[in-house]
C-alpha cells in the first residue's frame, strides 16, 4: 500500500553541472510517466571544486530560483555525482551475503581510492554469479564523502528532500537506454558520451547493461580557455566567441579548408585529442574480450551534454572514430511523455536534460522493478 502511494508522487532530478544546473520533474500519471517541467539555468561561478560544492548557500539559492521559475512542486529530489574522483568498478568476490559483503567492501575499495578510505562513501550492488565457480560480480562505487555531503546539504538548503545521490553514468543509461521503447539497445554495445563543461564521461553499455565508465578532463571549458588564451579576452567573452563560432562554422566542414574562424585552429586539436581519448576508452573495453567476441564491438556512439550541441560534432566524431555517432534523441521513441515541454525549450536543451531525467526516474524505476519482481 505504502509503495503504491509513493509511486504517485513526482520526483525531481537535479543535475548540478559546473556550468549549468538542470532540473527535470517527472510525474507518474495513469497513462505512464510525464515530464511535468524542466529548467536549465547557469550554475553560479566558482561554487564547485573537483566535484565538491564549495558554496552550498549560493548553489541552493540558484536551485530555489530555478524550481520557482519552472513551477516545479516535487520535493523528493535526486542528485548526481561524476568526475575522476568517483570510482565505479566491477570486482569479483567469493559468494557471500550482502551483510557479509558490506563488511569487506571498504577494504576492497581502499585499493582503488587514492585518498583515505575513511573520507569516502562506499556502496555496492551484487550483479550475479561470475564465470568462475563460487565467485560473484559486484559493482563497487566509491566517492569522496564531501562530494556526497555537499549535495545533500544543497538539496536540503533548497527546501528539497534528498531521496538519493546517484552516479551520473547510471542516470544517463536510464534515460537514454532504459527509457527507450525500442529494444535495439538490448542487442548491441553502445558508448554514451556526455560532453559537459569541465569533463567528458565515456560510458559503455552492452546489451542494456552498464559495462564501463571513464572520465576525460577535456570538455567545453577547455575549448573556451583555448580561445581565451588565443585572444586575451575574458572567459565570458571567449565563451560567447565559442558559441558564435560553433554556430557559424560547422565542425565537420573545417577539413574542407577555407575556415574563416581563427578560433577553430586552437579548438579543433583539443577536440581531436578528446576523440583520441574516447577511442582509447573504447579500445580498453575491447581489450577485455577474446578476439572476435560480438559484445566487444561498439556499434554506436550517442552524445549528450552541452558540448554535444556544437554543430557538426556528431558527423565529425563519426568520421574520426569510424563509429556511427549521433546526438541523443532524448524522449523520442520513449516511454515518457514530454507534451508539457515547449518545442523551443526542447530544441535548445534536449541533449543536456539526459542526466536530470535519468536522476528523476531513479526511484520510480526502482518502484516499477520491485513491483514486477
Ligand atoms: N551550441 C553550443 N556550442 C558549443 N558549446 C556549447 C553549446 N551549448 C552549450 N555548450 C557548452 O556546453 C557546456 C555546458 O554543458 P553542460 O550543461 O552539459 O555542462 P555541465 O553539466 O554544467 O558541466 P560538467 O558536467 O562538465 O560539470 C559549456 O561548456 C557550453 O559552452
Ligand atoms: Mg554535466
């Protein structure tokens, strides 16, 4: 009874990026789920360091403003974490109960965490039996305690009730793969690449299951800083120049020669370096399988995040990587209704809403899975 009451409540996913805060409210209706409201607003500058929110007050105030403006009334909120300090690994353990595993997980995590394990939050999920008899596979997640605590504090200070703090990669899989009504993801391996401002995340998803995540410190801010160094303009001016450049000269048309955008000359090598890093991540995934294994073959790259909005990025990456690449057509072919969002808003923000939407449905999906079990 309690769970059916709970499932009628809206939840809001709050994706606090270093550059923009995204909020997506999802409501269960008799027809299914619906995005009741969504909003994207700049994140106050200098309020985050290495994924830790250093100015809780200012970020909470920005979230409050954003909720008010978008008319978001849900109070249950889910926030995400990502970045090089968030460790997500598949590890093997001898078969044991969850309670026993909980006792040994910290020791295992200490092998991967560079700072003190006492300053980390460690979580896990048993995936199932490993190939080796008597062993099981486990997802291990570890993150600096400050990263989690600062998010809980921000949500509470914004008047929200923190329901969960989730890994952004998991949220992305939920909104792009699990929400898709087509079953194409159940048969292939894809790379979900989120290109934000401070970093790019590469997440490999094989037959609908999360397989690997890697963090690359090249993204939108790197491009803006390159223009800033070239021109001597301020960061904000350089950001405007970047957006203008990306609008006027599509990236995939640069190689044809006569680009008039001087700034591309400093940004293009960074994009090439980023693409080489994405290739390395895919090769690393590949190397875990025996020769010719079909699961090892990454058949598609799907882009999300603000920097994926650069004109021609999909076609450029496709030709450099040799893998078909597309910008996520979030909410298309999807089990979620978006009638309440205006076409203009969607046109502008669709690929940046992926993590927020995935966060918003975390508890709703868990509820559905629980009922189906
Ligand atoms: N049309 C566009 N062309 C080029 N870059 C764009 C465009 N729109 C947004 N961006 C860039 O996308 C970035 C913001 O994307 P996003 O909101 O995904 O980042 P974020 O989540 O705040 O950052 P992070 O997750 O890395 O902390 C900025 O660097 C911005 O300049
Ligand atoms: Mg982001």
